């Protein structure tokens, strides 16, 4: 008995570690603000995309997110059939190959770069929920929040490595970005509305090689993840340990107490009201996450022109991005989904709505740098928690049997998120009126709506409560 428990404990810890490494490698989308500045600046210089702007990067991130949102429910069902390790292996391979192939596509037309980098979305659908679900199966249901958050914290900590690696590989001399000479606001009172691009030839020549470097690193990390991630033994795969302390007290009688966990199929989940409440709450916070993921650095460059400053800030942000997920996972185990979401939603809404104040503080001053850093740190202390509480909430609300598919259904909110961001950034009339400030205010408004919707959810999630709250 003790040998069995030690083996379970060791393999369970290894599975969590493998999931952490996997998410660590997949976290390149949290370095999108940095990749945006380098990739767009480089592709403007190749002769194929002279009119490309930072705002066009939304097509890349949106394509990745759309592929992820559309494919995840179906790939989740496929992953359940083919098994955990094959799913992780396929996802890691697609991801690494897509990044490495961007060495070639970045030298040509922007749609080709979108094609290779957006492979991340399909790869994510194979690997992300699979790793979380596998790790949660090894441990007591009372620790779903903690276990899931330890895995997804890798996604937050990822850019702790990727942003500095990208910056110090491409721009070790901290060469300044230069104002777009074609901007209509040059030499006028609203020059802060212009974008700043990198034009140094030596800097730009390193950009394609950056993708080769990253792709190679992701290959190694993917191999480690495949080795470490596994499912529990078949005889306990459909059961969860009720209380580890009970097991420890009663090992002399070999009397393990287990319980069968009820599960809802994707078709049943879509008939419940709680699914749509979680879905909209997830969307409302993801909108802020998406805007920060694409535009936090380009927004900051309008009043702070210091590339190394943003790299240093990114280190702190990604420490918070990872560590806050663990904190919110622990909070979930004690407070539940609803209370955690209400705290996250209130803080994210307030901070996002006040971002337009920052450019008013000054330009390139110590004060505005401190203010920008504080705002970003507060935001990254809170909004990453949505991923930890959703990862645990899916298992509690709908059960473990169809975890990947049901998790994928919630990620369909990314379709709505992408549509919203594209409207905000690519419809000329709307973008001209809103700018960065308007986008942040719209995100704040969505945060308020998310709070109203989730306030109607039950205090504690469970598959029995979800089934009772069927819409039809």
C-alpha cells in the first residue's frame, strides 16, 4: 500500500511538473507585445509589407485565438480518444514547427507569418486542457484549484523567459524605436498618437533567427513534457480520492475511500445555465487579457521610448502572471468560483478603465515609468487568476470525464473576443474615435457586464447543481 501511494505521489508530481513545463513553453502569446514590435518592424522593411502597422498584428493573434476557440471542443474529444501523451506530442510538435518555420515566412508576406505562428492555436487545443486534466486526476478533488493553477502558472511564468530572450537576442544595445514618418500627427500636438518602429538594419536582421531559436527551445521542452505527463493507473482513472488524511489513517486496513464523480457530456453542458455564466465571465476578463497581450507595449511606447525598460517591466509582470495563478488556485479551493471571480472582475475593471490616465502624467519621465509599472503589476496580479479558477471550475461544474471537450467549449469565448477586438482596432471609423483609450474603456464596460452575469451563479459549482440548472 505504501509503495503504491509513493508511486502515485511521485508520478502525480511528475505530471504536474510536465504540465508546468508544457505551459511554460506555450506561453509565447504573453510575449506577443514584444514579438509585435520586432516582427512588424522587420516585415515593414522587407519590401513585401511596407504599409504594415502594429494594429495589423491583431490578425495574427486573432487567427491563433480563433483556431483555438473553434478547434478546442473537437480536438478535446479527439485527445480523449488518442490518449494523453500522443496529444501532448502532437501539440508540442505543431507548436515548435510553426515557430521555426516563421524564419521563412517572416521574410515574405504577412499572411504567411500568420499561417505559421497561428499553428500555436491548434497545438494549444491538443495540449493545454489535456495537461491540466491529467494532473488533476492524480490528486484529491479538494485540491483541484491548486493542482490546476500549478500547471497553468507555467503559462504565466513563460514570458519571464521569452521576453528577455527575445529582447536581448534582437536588441542587446537597447536601440530606440523611431516615430513613423508617415504618421499624420508628426510635428503636431498629438504626436503621441503615432507608432514607433525599429529601423536599425542590424537589429532587424536578427528577427527571423529569433524564431529559429525559440522553435528549438520549444522542441526540447515538448520532449520533457511528453516524458513526464501521464494518466493515473486504469483502476483509479475514473475515481478521485476523497481525503488523503483518511487514507493515511486507515492504510493498516487497506480501506481506501473513493467516490465516483458525476460528469456531463458536452451536449449536456450546453443545456445548462451555469455554462453560459462562466462563459461570459471568462470572455469579459479575456478581453482585457487580449488587449494587454497585443497592445500593452505599443500603448506604452506612445509615452515611454525605452525598449529595455519594457523588458525589465515584463520580467516583473510575468513573475506576477505565474505566481498569481497559484494564489488564485488556492483561493478557489477555499472561496469557490463565484467569490474569486467577483474579486478579480472588480479589480480588473477598475484598473483597465483608468489606463487612459497614464499618458497624461508625462512622456519619458520617471513618474510615468513608475505609474505604468504599478498599473501593469496590479493588473497582472489579478487577471491571470481567471485561468486558474476556470481550469478548476470546469472540473467541478461538469465533472472529469469530458474535461478537454468541456474546457474547449468555454474557450469558444475567444471567438467573441476576437470579433470584439477586430471591430475595435480594424474598423477605421471606430478605431479613429476610440484609439487606445477607448479600447480600454470598452474593456472596462465588458468587465462590469461580466460581474453582473456571474453574480447570478451559484456559490459553489458541482455537476449536480449544473444539471439542476438546465435551460432545456
